[in-house]
């Protein structure tokens, strides 16, 4: 920015270039601030560090230290090898069958004895098979026996359902154990906080150029006003001299 010959007005700076320089400065300040806020951190249990790719993108990596890292990989392998959670159906069937078998082992001889005793009692009463009294007595016996076996079957089903619920709960707990252990390890990766770098200000190229240009314009204006005042004064002096000469 300079004055031309003959006291011409100052030329304007290249504002576009100044704006580009300020934009570059702003980007550099942002990059510096970002890098200052990407420290590598280390603890007895884990480390955390940043890397920047060729495209400028930042990536953060967190890794457990020593055997903790190996333990995490082992847990991840266990999770990867897991199949569907066992429903406990086999445990239910096994418990149901076992309970019913145990119950019938007691019911079978008991009801065989009761049937023999009932038949003997009816015979001693002189009641013949096929008679109404005989058939009613044997019918009552059979219904009572069916109720006893039905009750045993219901109890066996209840025992089977309990065994299924217990087995499913154990299977679920076993399958969730690696996740819970990983969660505990994840807590060890937390790092202490730090004071982040303050915002960096870019170099103010554009405002500085505008201020300098405005100052130059003001100076030029003052200079021009002074010249005009001088010329006006000289003009007045010349006029006065001419009038004095005419009067002589």
C-alpha cells in the first residue's frame, strides 16, 4: 500500500489475500489447540493415546496393560464361542421323570394292596363282581387311585419347571459372566482428567490491513485539506496585491 505520484490517494490492500492469510492462521491455531488437547495418558492399568491419519482425522486408542489386556482378549474369545443359552428343557424332563418315577414306586404297591383289600372286603360282604354295590366300591377305588396318580404327575411337572428355571438361570449367569468381567476391566481404562488448552486466536491480518488502509486514507484527507487551505490563502493574498496595484 503506497501513495502515487503527485500525492494521489493510497492504493487499497489486497483484502482477499489478507482474508486468506487470516483463514490459514485460524486453521493453524485450531490444529495446534486440537493437538494440545490430545495427550497420551498412562495409568498402572491402561493407556490411551491418539493418532492422526493422512486425511487429518484423529483416532483414539485405549489398551489395557500387561495381563489385563490378555485377560480381555480371553474373555472376548469366550463370548465369541458362546452359542444359544440353554433353555433347561432337558433338566425339566429329567426332573419330571425322576419325581414321577419316585412317586409311582410308592403308589404302585400301595394301591395294589388297597385293591386286594377292597376285593377281599367285598367278597367277605357277599358282594359279587358285576353287582351294583361291588361296581360302585371298585369305581370309588379307581377314582381315588387316579386322583393320587394325577396329583403325583402335577407335582412332578412342578418339580420339572423348577429345575428348568434353575438351570436356565445358571446358564444365563454363566453366559453373562464374561460380559460382567469385561465391564469391570473397562472401568480400569478410565484416565484422569486434564485441563484443556484454551482457544488460540489467529493472527488478525484482515483487521490490521483495514486499519492501516483507513489510517492512510485519513492521513491523505488531512494532507489534501492542508493543501487546499494553503492554495486558498495564496489566492487571497494575490487578489489583495492586485487591488493595491490598481489603486496606486
